[in-house]
DNA sequence: CTGTTGTATGATATCGATTTCACTTTAATA
DNA sequence: TATTAAAGTGAAATCGATATCATACAACAG
C-alpha cells in the first residue's frame, strides 16, 4: 500500500492524499473520499519515505554510560515519558563509560539518524567538547553543567553541603568521605566540594581530606569503606557520593562495625531503594532524576519546534531524606 | 554530499559508488579513485535512502515493562551488547506495564520501522497472542515461555523449587511465600509452583498455601511481609518471588522482627545488589539475565540473516546464591 | 470590467540510495 | 579459432513520500 494506490482508489492525485495527511488545502468531498479509502485499507504513510523527503526522523538519540543503574534508569524513564507524548521514539546507546564509544555514538547519531541527542555522560573531556561543537543536530546534556551548551543538571554542591551539615548536626562530627572520580564534574567534583565546604563552615575543615575514591558499585563502596576506616580509626560517619557506594559501606559496617571504637553511620546520595533496605537505613539526598530527563526532552523539543533558539541551562533542586 | 556528487568527483557512475560500498564488481582503479574521494569528503551513505530502497532499517525494537529495574536493566544491557556488535541500533519502548501500550508499540514497530522486535512482557494475554500472530517482522520473547513463538526464558520453576528445598535444608521448615501476580506466568505462576512442589516433596505440602501476592516494589514487599506474618505467626522463613520484594520483607523484619516468636529470614530471586546489602544478607537465585538478552538478539539475527527459519525456545539455567 | 486574493487541484521534480538491464571487455574452455 | 563465462560498467527505473509550480475557479474590491 503506497500513496499512489490510495490516490487511485480515492480518485484523486497523490498530492491530494499527501495534503490530507498534512492539513493542506482540500475540499470536503475529496477529504471524505480519501478518509474512506484510508480507513478501509488501513494505510499508513511510510516513515522512511517521509524521512527521506523531510529530513525529520522523529527519533531522539539518548546516550547513557550504563543502564542497570537506579539514577540513570530514572532519567531514561523521564525522557521516555515526554518523548512518547510528543510522538517521538528513542534510540538508546550505552557506552559502558567508554569515552570512545561515547564519541562514536555521538557522531553516528549526528549522521542524520536522529533529530536531536540527549547525552548523559559522566566525564566530559576536551574530545567531547570538540565533537559537540561540530554536531549538526541539537544536543542537551543531562546531569552535568557545561557552559555554552544546553544542559539540565542537579545542585550537587549544595545537596552535598547540606547533607554534610545535617550529619554534623545529628552528632557526627568525625566524618570521612567516599567519592567518585574527579573527572566526573557533577558526582565526583561538586559533591566532594560540597562536603569540604560543609566541613569547613562547620569548623572541621582540617578533616576534609579524609577521603577515598570509589567506582560506582556496591562492591567498591565496601572495599573503600574498609580502606577509609583502616586509615582513620575514629570516624563516626561516612558520607558517600552515591547510594550504591553507601550501601556497600553500610554492608561493610554491619559485618565489621563491631570491632570499631564507635558506632559509624553512613549517608548516601540519590534516594534509591538501597537507602531504605540496609540496617540501619541511611540518610540520603533526593535528586529529581525523572524531572531532569523530562526537562531535557522539553528543551530539545523547544529547539526542534523552533520556539527557542537560545541556550538554556536548568539547575534542579534536591531535598534531604532522613532515614 | 550524496552519491551523485561522489560519483562525479571520482569520475565514475553512481552505480559504481554503490558497488564500492556493497562489494559488487568493481575494478581496482575505480575502487581506489572512489576510496580517495570518500576519504577526502568524509562521505557516508544516507541511511534513510538505503532504508527506503532496501527495506532494512538496521533497527531492533525493544519493548520492556519498565527500565528502572535491576533485572530488566541487565536484559537490556545484554541486548545492547550484541546489537551494537552486529551493527544494529536499539529503539526502546517502555510500557509501564500497560497492556494497551504494549500492543500499541508492537504495532508501531511493525509498521516497517524496525527489522525485528524483542518483547520483554510480564503478562501475555490473548490480545498479545493475536497481535503477535499478525506481525510481519520477527519477534523474540524474553523472560517468558510461549509455545509457537521464539522465546528465551529462565527455569523459574526449578530455581524456586531448589531455593525452597535449600531453605528447608538449612533448618527453615515453617515457610511462607510472597509472590507476584499469577498473570505473570514466569515470575508469578512458575516460581510459586516451584515453591509449592518444593514444600510438598519435602513433606510440608500443607503449608504451601501460606502465600500473599505483592507488586514488584520494595514497599510492597514490606507491606506484604507484615500481612503474611500477622496471619502466620510461627513462620521462620519467607521466600519471595523477587529480590525487591525480599528486600522490603527484610526491612520489615529488622524493624519488627524483635516482636516475633522466632527469628525469621528471607530469600529472594534475581541475585541483585539488594540481596547483599540487607542485614543479614539473604539467599537468592542467580538468573542469567544478560545472557537471556544476548540470546534473544542472536536468535533474531539468525532469523534476519535467514540462517534459520525454525522456531527456537531456549531455557536458561540458574544457580543458588548463599548469603 | 479588470485585477487581486484565497481555495483547490494535479503533474512533475525531488530526496539519495540500490537494483536491473543491456552492453563491453577480458579470460577460460573446448 | 570459436564459444562461453566472468568481470566490469553506466543509464535508467525504483522505493514512497513531500514540495514546487502552474493552473483554475470563485468571490470581491476598485
């Protein structure tokens, strides 16, 4: 079934059928004739033919470091909810945190495959920026702030700062920190900076360097908690960059906490289910992950619909979740 | 940059350039001339034009109930690893467990948008089967067994059976079960059947109806554990259909376990991080989720490459994970 | 009555590739 | 040497839509 056959059956030209689907000038009689034929045959215009002619694929490319992650899962669900509502579909690429793959997909998507790209990267190096500059399709970065680009991100600094302050207020003054790679500006750098400034402003600035770096897994949190506690034996609290790390640290603590001088509690960031199932549950920060995905798509749609051309940077809030 | 311009620059016909990219007859001189021009210009053939002509989109449609889930995340990662290796890309749709959306995406994908579909549904009703029959693109179902269709699934029955047996062997003879909706044949029905038969064969068949049904969340596991324990006060073990449910149950137990007559432990299924961060960690079953995703793509590829036409049903194994 | 505007229409070119077809040249075989 | 097969080539048709353009008719203003 193609447009020519429909035109023939309805006794009109191909152009008329095309106009029927694209709200062009068309008389009532022809409109009804075409409608009848379309309903009888169940005809739907070919998307590939439309794409070839119009250069719109109705596809959004989404690049994420991994998918089996609570926070990224939420971002993707946010993205999807708006994408579908707008009649687009999602092309998903996962990079396993491999920067080369990231660049590869970025260029692959750019070759007219998608109308826009949403990039959730952990590390944005100079190679990324160079490619981003050259892209012919609009991009929105989610989870990281990058000047000169459309992005929606979280207030990692103040969240981490407030979390630190809250921990100290609840009586935990001897704190350590398990962070993420400093290459990750949002989760690594900003959250650690929030911790440092929180410590400093509360009068414990000298302790801010009690810090180790973990990768984004529970197992790594377990290992690094051990490392940190062996190094600083008088800790009574550990703040972690993510909930996964915190869960690993919590696991270490209820296995080996008995041998320590004082009871140690942990805090995480991300408000995942993990924070509620450890014993005891731990304090965490709620970031608006779904909303960040939704907002990223909205920005992209505004660009695609040419409502706005100007750069947008959106910073989302947070709230502390007490155990 | 289109094929005509490349042909012009290389001093050959469009057909020659097309052959260059598709391994057709072409002399060495022309091949080299074209190669030079292609490298200089960075030309890449338009995918949409290719699609229009060849009817191959190089896209695989993947339909999942939700994405922020550990097991489904693993399946998707498995799918992606093979898909990319084969030069395909993934169109992802999430149904939020809404059967209507499931059917909607199934038909949307069918309209020549994708070369094949992978469906990870929890519930497969008659409406699904009807649509599945009519699809013009090949489908592989993952996570559920469905006779007459290509599918790759897990040995839910024996896994649950062995888990039950193992719990009884470790001294837990007064067991209860928190299951999932019976509409989900794999996770709901089969896993409960495994529990029942395990109980029966170990001589506790009369206790098999100590069962409540939860939804797939931690919070629901918490609620249902409470319900189950209020109803059967002498339980010393609870087996759950998923790790999320088990984590919720574990959370309830360390909040209210003190008031019970005996110490109660839980067991889950899915081998997620959750099983290791609760206190105490719980027994669980490892299902090969990544592998199921990978296998599903392999089956699809075999069909697309026309190596095999025959129906394939693949049942994957499992192993018990002691805490 | 002439000129303009808005509505309505279909023929045709176009998007950018692949595929068919007819044809030439070269190599291998009888 | 004659015959056949294989290698190599480009013109043109094709995939299925949309966009442009020329044209026609009605209503209406001057």
